[in-house]
C-alpha cells in the first residue's frame, strides 16, 4: 500500500504542474497561436484572391491578345486584298497597253504592206509603161550598130 500512497502523493504533487501547463497552453493558444493562425488564414485568403485576380487578368490579356491577333489578321487580309486589287489593275492596264501597242503595230504593218503594195503596183505600172519605150530603144541600139569586123564579118 505504500506504493499506492506514494503514487497518490506523486499525482497530488503533479496537479499544480498540470494546472500550470494547462494555463500556459490556453494562454499561448489565446495570445500566440490564434493570432498566428488568423494571420496565416488571411495570408492564404489574400494569396487565393491574388491568384484569382491574376487568372482574371491573364484571361483578359488572352482575350485582348486574341482580339489584337484577329484585328491584325483582318488588317493583313484587307491589305492583301488591296494589293491584289492593285496588282489586278496593273495587270489589266498592262494588258490594255499591250493590246493597244499590238493593235498599233498591226495597223503600222498593214499600212506598210499597203504602201509596199502601192509602190510595187506603181513600179509595175511604170515598168509596164516604159517597157515599149525601152524595147524600142534596145532594138534601135542593136539595129543601128555597124557590124564590127570581129563579129562575124568576112574579114577573117
């Protein structure tokens, strides 16, 4: 029994220590842990709010980027359309100019052919007109020449 009595005295001696430890626990919980846990919870709430805000800003930036890229594609398409229209207009102008130059060249060739034909006809008419005169002049020249002694005369 002596042991039980010693254990009882030990527990009675430990009661004030347990009471001091419990008081210290509640004091630390009230004065230290509660404010720290509150600060950690506020910090976590702020971090979560900042993450949500960053996600919203990122989504907005992505939307703005997409809108910018769409506007850029539209502007490029418009510029390419204008360039294509200008290129088509230049090609049409070139084709018209080539057609006009070809037409002019064909007209010049036709006029030159007509002139050549007219000159040829004029020259033929002139030759036809001068043929009897030339023929008679040649015949007169041949008939009026005295026979030369070398040409078949009797003097050999």
